């Protein structure tokens, strides 16, 4: 109900996303061959492998529009991969972490201790996407045509969602941080939704948290591979490098604010 209802709600507010096609009964989900199923509208567009600064700006604006459109969505869902879950993931992967990359275990423990102590308790919050990587944003030419994959959507801090995007959109293939893309992404977001002083001050910590979240999730999948799975696990090491970058940031201005 949360995911299917959210997509209906966002589409009604002008957010371009796939929407469930309702059955004659009005239900969004049904049964096909004894299994739960839903049919969705088709969304035109392609995801970009190497988005530029203008694409980052458009994606940032789309995220802010999503946050505002979801402000009156009546359902809520806890972030299943939020800060309270990171300690358990860290403990589960601790024994084998250094086998993936030397120093992983210490990096994770040091970062987690910092984040658990410093994580902001109160920031503007609501429905967030929580996974708006470039492969979940479609473009037709240079025009953003829609957003997909809402199955990590939940209720959490808006600025944390922006921090996820900084990690996902603003690092190059060689691991280098692209400040121009970050500046464009955040500026695009601020065109539709202002960031308050607490959100700005918390951005380096939120970016580190987002990097740790994806590092831990990827590390867990890397260490617990299912040979029969269709989706291959992603290398967690790129997020270790991003995490180290964020931990070294001393001012939100380093992100282009």
C-alpha cells in the first residue's frame, strides 16, 4: 500500500513516475497465477551513465519537487536502512570486512561511532526516495522525463535524501569528487525547496552517513552472494573512498553551497 499509493499520489501531483494500473475493482494490486502482481504504466526515457552538471541540476530539482509533492501523503514507512540498522549490518560483516579491503573494519567502526554520536535528531522530514541514483532517473535528450524504483522510499530527513544524491551523482569513475556537479545538484534542489541552516550544517555528516549506508549494504551483499540471483552484488569499495572523502570535509561549502 505504501509504495503503490505513493506513486499514485506523486503522479497526481505532477511527478513523472510509473503508476499502477487499477483493476476494475479499483485495487492497485491483484493476483496472477496465485502470486501478488501489479501492472504499471510505461515511462519513456533512458538513464545516463555519465550525467553532466546540467543533468545533476535537473535531478536535484526533481528531488525537491518529490519532497514537496509527498508532504501530504497520508501513509508513512520507517527507513528500513536508516541509522538504527547500520550497527547490525556492521556487526554482521565485521569478521570478513578486511578481506574485501584492508582497513574496512576500522573505517566502518570509526565512522559508525561518529555518526551515532553526532547524527542530527531533528531535521525537516517527510517522504523521501532514498535511492535516487542516476539509473533511477530517466532523460529524453537533456530533459528529465521521470523517476523510477520507489521501493526504498520511506519517511526520513529531506537533506539525507539530498546527501544520497551527492554520493550517487557527484563522484567520477576514478573516485574523484566533482564539485561542479555537486554545486549544480544542490542549486537545482534549492530552486524548488530551501535548505534551512541546520540542514546545511548537517550536510557533511549526512553525506558520510549515506556513504556508510551504501557501503554496508553492498558489503553485506558482497559477502553473502547468491549464485542464483539475477542481480550481481556491487563492489562496496567505491563507497569506502566516498566515505573517507566526506569524513575529511570541514565545511558544507566544500559541496558547492
